[in-house]
């Protein structure tokens, strides 16, 4: 990719992996009807966090510690989408570049799938979910330090489980329309902000690559975190 580094570490030690441009197929199980071109194109490469943002990284930028389950290497949680936007503004100011943001819903799913079209990036069965994710069946009702499970094929950890991850999108009930252009769907008046990936409280079906949830932008919970995108 024209000499672009395959990974990147910023001034506070956050690690990012380079994701190539490409496309992915929409999950046909999300529809009650056939769609003619179930493909979403991601036209430009981008960096995305190797892990969800940790409490150590949050504190380095914001100076406080909002999480319910404390631990430097655990994902930050109990933060709303509005709180995340403040973090992004502070980090962009700190690095003086303005290139950090949340991924769109389409960018998140593309990065999670990592070239796969199965229910999970490791296959269609949830039998191996515990190898890749902290979820209801193995979390012991709390978050866990990031990077302790196996990564997806593009080197991203905790894409399934641990904490639900805020996206930039406002929620659109129509999965196809929400992801069609690959950018954030942000129509004023839509309800809630999209979350992806499932969390430590989630059953297996809620951790799959295409599963969606949403909450109001000012809502925070002990199962909601985020992962940053950095523009190339």
C-alpha cells in the first residue's frame, strides 16, 4: 500500500493495524428477502485499534477513570458515545492531527470479518467462541484485559465479546441501507447510536460479526466500550 506501515503506535502507546481497501458480503440472515448486490465496498485503507481502548489509554488522555471494572489493561467501559467524542477531540488535539474517529458500522464489520463471510470470523459454529472472545459463557460476569484471546486474521483482538463497541453511525433499522455506502449513516432524527461486537454479558449470537445493537448517545454501561479508527 505504497509503503504504508502495516501497524502504527501513537504517542500514548495505542496500537493500530492497517486494514486494506476491499469489500465484504452482507449477512443474508439479516434479511427476510433477497437483495441483488449484497456487497459493501470500503474504498480506502485505514488503521483501526488492535485492541479496544484500555483504561490506561483513557486516563492518559482524559485524566479520569470511569470504568466499573478497574484495571489498566482492561477495556474502558461505563462511557457513553458522547464521552467517546470528547476523548477523540482531546486525542486529536494532543497529537495535533485530527485523524482519529470512531469507525463507521461498515468499517467495523469489514475489519471484524477480515476477509471472511461466516457468522464469526473463525467460522459458523460458536463451539470455538471461547477461544476468541470473552462472553456470557466464560467471562465470569466481568471484563478482561485486552489481547488475551486469539485475534482475527488481520491481527485484531476482542472484536467478538469483552465490550460492545460504539460506532460513528446513528442507528438505522435497515441493515442494508445502513451499510450500503461504507460511511457513517448519520441522518438527524434517527434513534440511538450503533454498537457492534457483543460483550462479556452477551450470548453467542450477539457476538457474531453482523450483530447490531444501539443506545442513546448519552448512555453509558459496564459493557460498552470502543475502538478507534485512524485515517491513513
